[in-house]
C-alpha cells in the first residue's frame, strides 16, 4: 500500500502565510548573560574558580562490569567551583516586562545567584556496549548528556 497526494500551488498574489512569532520570555535575559552564553568555548572563563574537573569512573570498581562491557572505564567531566557573584542588596532585580540594565545580576529569577554549571549544549553523550545474558549478545546504548565540555557561571 502507498499514499498518493495531489497538491495545488497557490497563486503568487494569493494570501501569504502569516509569520509565526515567539511569545516574549516572562523575564528578559540580561545582556551579560547572553554574552556569557554566546561566548566561544576558547575564550577564558570570566570566573577563574569555575572550572571543569575530571573523575575516572571504573565500571569494574562499581561492580557493573558484567553488565557494561565497554568501555571498562571513562573520564567523567563535571563543573566545579564557585562564582563569587554576590549582588549588593541595593542592586535592582529583573522586573518582568522591563528592559534589563547592565548592572543587573546574571540570574533570571529574582534573588537567585549564578552557579558553576555546564554551558547549555556542551554536554556530550557516552556510548556503551552492554550485555544482559552473560556475554552471548551485546547491545550498544547511548547515555545522553553525561560528560560536559565547557563550564561557566550561569
């Protein structure tokens, strides 16, 4: 079985599709936060204490080597450190609908402080080979968003 579809082109002068518009965010992103999120990974971090740390995870040491066959271990990268961005109490907070000012903190939620975290979109998947029947059959699986590539105060 198959499907046959017949279509007709609209005349060029005929009504044009309405453009989509995205609704505005309840709290606008401050320009400083946008610059931070859009910076290239090669740029040095603005806060030297926020950095990527590494930890070797061995599936054998965890007792998972009968289930996860390959890799036997992997380097897990995570974000570690502080941001040291404490805003003075007289600093204005973000107000919904108001344009952001350069003096505002990097947070979207009033009272929230930035923390050392993975930059959005920089987490990578980990591909593992598993078995559930003692090694008679194998399956490749992907664990999403496991090791991070870049950290920043966000």
